[in-house]
C-alpha cells in the first residue's frame, strides 16, 4: 500500500481526495443507480459546509439539544490503578443526549436530509445507539424512520429497541447471515437501492461509500476538537496518547482526526478480540484482516482466502462488525495510528474497574479501550507520568443484561 506523509496530508486537508479515497482506501463500489444519489449527497454536503446558516444552526443544536461540549474528566482513582503518576482523562460522550457519540452524526445528517427534502430515513444499528440517535432526530425533525437491526442484536439490546419504537421508529428485524450489524447494513442498502428517490440513508459509522466516511468523520470531529482545547486548558499540553474503541470507527476517527497533525500524540484504536483470535471468534479487522471491498468501499476486512466475509463475535454488539472505515485503514498503513485488540474478558474487567473506582459505567464498546489501558498498565507497559485521553463513547445502561449474564447474575 502507498505510504504518505500523513502529517502533511492532514495539515493540508488532503484526505479524502476528490474521488473519496484515503490513499488506497474508500471510493464508491455500489450499484449504478446509487451513483447519482451519492453525487447528490456529496453536492448537498459541500453546499451545507459553505452555508453559514446551516453551520450556525448545527452549532446551536449541538449545544442546546445534544448538550455539548461534553466534559473532559480526570479519573484519579482509575489512573492510580493504571500506573505511577499516570493521569487519565475521559472524553465523556456518555453525557451527550441519548447516551453516546452517535447523536453528533445523526443530528448533522438529519439536518442535511431535511435540507435535501428527503423525508424517509433509513439506518442500520448494532448496539442500538445509532438507531436511538436516528429515531431521536427523526422525531425532532418530523421525518419517517426505519431502522434495520439484526435479530441477535435485537435480543441483546432490547432496551434500545423499545426506545426506538417509543420515539416513533419502525424497527425491522434482519434474520440473514449472522443476524448482526453486517447483515443490518446489507438490508438497509437493499432498501436504499429500491427507494433512492425518496430515501436518505443515515449511515452510522465512518465507513461505506464516499462521501459517507468524510461526512461522518466531520460530524464526529467535534469530539476531538473539544478534547484538544480542553486538555490544553486543563494540562497545558497535548496528551501522550489517545485511546478509542473501534467497530466501524466513528467515535475513534472523531477524536483521532483533530490530533492527526500532532505526531507526538499516539493514536491507539482498540478492536474487539471476542472470545479468541480464531476465525469467527473476534472482530479485530485491522489487527487480523486484509484489504477488500465491503459495503461500498475498499478497506480492511475479515475475509477468507476466497474472499468470503468471515463471521465475527464480540460481547459488544457495536463492535461486532467484519469491516472498518477506510480512513482507519489509511492511518494503519501510514503508521499514524496503531490498532490493537482487547478480548471480552478485558472489556468486562475495564467496565467493572471503572464503575467501582469512578462511579462511571461505560458502554461495553468503550470498555474495550478502558480495559486495554488497564491491562497495559498492569503489565508495566504504560510509562510513568503518562498523560492519556480515553474516548468514553457511550454509557453502559444498554448493556446491563449482557453484563449480568456474563457475571452470572440473575436479574
């Protein structure tokens, strides 16, 4: 894969290029009848970017509706567990309206859909947080909402399913394949192909065909923009490292991107190691995958020798995905970001320790990053005096049934 000076590339806002590529990754691998709608979306997004009224409304709604800026919160007792003189801050996306970072992107895309005159919204969801965020914004803006969700995820995220329905969304169960996020995306794309004239696909992660990876990144970059300002105010310097969990990669790219031009800041993405690193037992795409095409874009993915998409597993529904956003693939190849894996047990330990030391119950997705940092500290791999930011992408309310089952607690 091509090597590029990522510092210069990001300083000059070079990626994605005019074709929607991040180096070798990205692009539009879609049916012909979607090419026109993607071009329409790209034109509408560029127009909205340059419209001061749109940007001002977005800023106002992020403040008064979403509750931004979210706090950058120092966790002293958890820091002590990680290492000597280590200082860890959490970027508290769990405090945003609906309980996760997904609302940032849903708000932006919802406003864009309304601007384009699209009144029928479809979306996919895994852990349900993007589904809840989409249903929330559709209720706010008066838009019709259809959410595709795998049958397995519906069962393990029943609370979020009820929230979506309460907000007025139609939740369509997907029974094909592994009945998880990958299959929900497949069904949403089939719907989109059939209803291109009236439908806006509110894609939830920084993947998919161009221009979605850039759109999602831009709407989520508010996380990193705030974190950069906050850490300078609170510590007077940039952090040594930033950690974030990765499924498709929206929360991670949201915090990574505004720091990408600062090479002294290490960017570490933590994928789902599942029950083991055997095929079909994890969702560590960047750690164990290789380039291929999935859901409209070239990126790393988990595939067999003959190109078939492999099954995945994670205790976290939001990380249970065999692909990843193309910008993360680009960051991996250039070396700007490092990608690692944390298994189910590590995530559960991270969730438990943060809960008991700081009174903050993280989502199982975020717990992968928290558990990984804790594990590295216990192994002596975190240097003394390190300043660390972890993106706490969501709160753990939605995961309590799954966590209770894992801890053999009867509710």
